[in-house]
């Protein structure tokens, strides 16, 4: 056997070989079932599709007027096609997908029944009389995920809501713009909890929930109770302190994480091997360049060689890759993006889909029998995290 360079690639969410014994001693942290499912998935689609698809962001300069970002009619995909999304999900090998059900503008992708303080239904959403999109986008997204056998989850920003004049979790001073709604801090939080009750309670079992930017301490008790009631098994990005299944941010959005990535630790970043807290590592990054999450016309996409480096730096180092899907203004995956996802998926399957040989067992030594004259350049090592038996 001629043995070339052996690169150690660690599957997402699994402990670093050599850093911990194969049979862990009693008392070391273990993942919850929700965390284990999240980590085993290895690759997720982080879908950015909302009002910012058409305005990039909601600001005082683009908010006001018939053609402004305040008008739900301007969330206007001309050919919304979830089957198109599914093609790219399957081509890349996505195991679960997260949709930006509400991002910073405050626009909702479902027809919420939550009311404003004046008793009117929250108007800045799909499915309203003046909305371009009449259907429940969230429901159709969930149905699509179910149809292709992948998990689903939601991003709901508690940090910002331009419609309600909230930034960094707090109401902003100064006069409101036309189309913004006057609420108190407690009223904003009640509206947000109402939205989360609908999202977490009406759309099935979620694989992942996103708290981008975290949450305020005064909301922690309510969030904890709601999660335990409605979604006790969902992995929660930024959910340390309110979820039994927390996921932490790796600390960069460029996918070039430095090895090793540990599954334990309470701070953002690569983790802490000595921490007693299991806190799965999420590595979110964009396909478009310049760290741009929502679709931007003409933005170039990363090359296959760059995506391969991202894969090795994230999944290969014990992280979960959450790759952005910036749905375009037609409501589809742009053809350039679709080609990139398909090429990336083809490479993953060709490189890691069929091992030359495999083995499993218990103890401190395992034997791997290889075909004659086998040349290797990498090994994937996986460690059982529930019964703590090694499986190579």
C-alpha cells in the first residue's frame, strides 16, 4: 500500500479524534437528540428571501411611498417556485433548510393573526389585501421540505424590526416615519412572542430555530417556556440560556474557520474542550461574495475550489455548514447559483460518498482492511456521541 498524505476530516458535530479517549469517562457532556440531529445533518440551507431581496435593507431613504419598502406589495417575486428551490437543495445534499420568516424590516412571510395595540391585524406581511404575494410562503416552504424529506426551520429576528421602529432590541427615539407603528417596548415584545407562537406552533416540528443577535434578558423566561412547550427538540442558533439544544456561532461568516472546532463551550468561536456545556458549532457563510446574504443582481458567486475549502474548514473541522441560498427576485434560485450548488454537491458525493473501506467497533484499537495497492489522501473519523462507542 502506498499511503499518501492522510488528512483527518472530522464529521460535523463529532469530537476530535485523539483529543478525547474513544470511550469517554463518566461526566463528560453529551449532545441532546436535537443537537445530535443538527450535527449529523452537516449541511443546511440558510435561505434569505424577504423584503430585503428587493431593497437590500429597510432604511429611512427607501421606506416611504408607494414604491417604498414599507409597502408589502413590493415584496413581489414574479414566479415564486418552491420546486425550483428543491432541485438545488437535493443537488447540494442539504439535510435541513431555514427560512427568513421575518428579517430586519419586520415583513412577515406568513399571514399572521397577531394584532397591533390598536386592535388591527399586523399588516406588514404576505396574504394581505395590498400584498403582492397572497399565499402563506412559510406553509408552502414547509410543504416543499416535507416533500423531499428534509427538515425545516425558521429565522425570526428579535433584534430589529424597522416596521415597529426597533433596532438592537430597543425602540428608537425620534419621530416615526410614515408607515411605521408606534408601540412600547413591552408591546413590541408581546407582538414578537405572538409571532413566535404562530411560527413554532403551526408549522410542524422544527429542526432549527435562529435567534440572530440573541434575545433580551427580560424575554428569556417567556422564550424558554415557549420553546419547551412547542419546540423542545429544535436546535437553537444563539439559544444558549433559553433552549436545551443550543447552537453557537463560530465567529466568522467567511467559512474559513481555524481547526479545531469543539462542540463544547459557551462563547462564540471555536469552542472550549474543557467546557461542560455542549453547544453545537454553526458555520454560516454566503455563496455570493462580499458577505452579501440577500440576492443582489450581478453579484459573483464563489468558485468550486473556494467552496471545497469552506467544506473542509467547516464540516471537516467538526462544524455544521449553513450555506446561504439568496433567492432571486423572481422567487427562484438564480441559474448561476444553482450551478454552483450542483457542482458543490457533485464534488461532495464524488469525494466522500463512497469510502474505499470502513470499519467500526469498540476499544482503543480498530483494524481497517484496505484493497491492495490503495492510495489514500484522507480519512473520515466519526465518534458515536450517545453510547460513546467509536465508529470509524
